[in-house]
């Protein structure tokens, strides 16, 4: 196969590979438990240290501890026990030393995926100042976050199905070229050997890349609107 044909095949293969491993970036809420990664993004998720903090589990356990009659400080300590990674290490240290727990919770909320701790800090502060019960507020927070996570997971599942179908369709032209080469039709020679073929090849690759970009932007805009 000539150098020109090799370059054409490499360009088509690279275009397909970029789209097949391109991860779907999400703008959903921090409570989203998972999203469908591309190959490279998936390997990065597996290799990178740490994991998302179990905020929903923390709130559910804290609600149970408070409902059982535990004081707020002891309830938080009991709720954190057994959770990995620890979603609020500064707040746990504040409980042990008698420091400002709401301030520590706000500091913990700066960690990736821990933004709901700001709501817990506000509820804790109101409870300390007014004497109002904390259990009901924490229970509502846990229910709301769990419902949001389930909704986001359902949305991501539907988007993943659309993305998978689009990737399959995007790979069909390359598969057709490979089958043509295998049966001896030599479509690459025609595509690279004439002005008409080069025009068809250029138009096909252009439409393919535009379609990939359009799908990517459509998915991102749908996610951002929710």
C-alpha cells in the first residue's frame, strides 16, 4: 500500500479513535454517583488517588444517630465511623477538640464532591443558635441528595445510550473501508487516487468530525440545562 493510502487510513483511524475514547464531560450536580467514562478517562479514574466522599451515606448515618437521641457531636463522630474516605476530617477533629464545627464543615466542603456539607454547616449553626432539632433537617438533606443522585444517574444512563449508539454509527464508515479492502475492492485507492475520490473523502471526514462535535455539544448543553 502506498504512502498516500497509509496516510488516509491513519487519518480515518485517528478520527474514529478520538471519538470512541472521547469521554463525555458532565456538568451535573456533585452528588452524581457515576458517569460513563471514555477509555483514557476511565483509566485515569482508576489510577488517580482517592474517591468521591460519601456525603449521602454520612447524612443518612447522622440522621439515624440523631434520631436515636445522640448529641450532635457524638452523632457526627458515630456517623463518620466506618466511612471511607472520611468526608469531613476537619469537622471530626473539631468535634474532638471542641472547636467550631460549622466552620470546619465549611472547610471540608471545599473538597471535590463535598459541597453539600455547606448545607449541613448551616443547619448545624441554626440548631446551635436556636436549639431547633437537627435530625429533621439532616433527614431532608439526605433524602434530597439521594433523589438528585438517582435522577442524575438515570439521565446519565439515557445519555450514555445515545452516545454509545452515535459511536457505533461513527465507526461504520471505517468498518466499511476495512471490509472493502479485505474483499479486494480497494476503496482507499479510489479515494486517494482521483480528484473525485479525494473530494468524497474530504467531505466524508468533514461531515464525520462535524457530527462528532455537534453530538458532543448537544449532550453538554442538555446536561448544563438540568
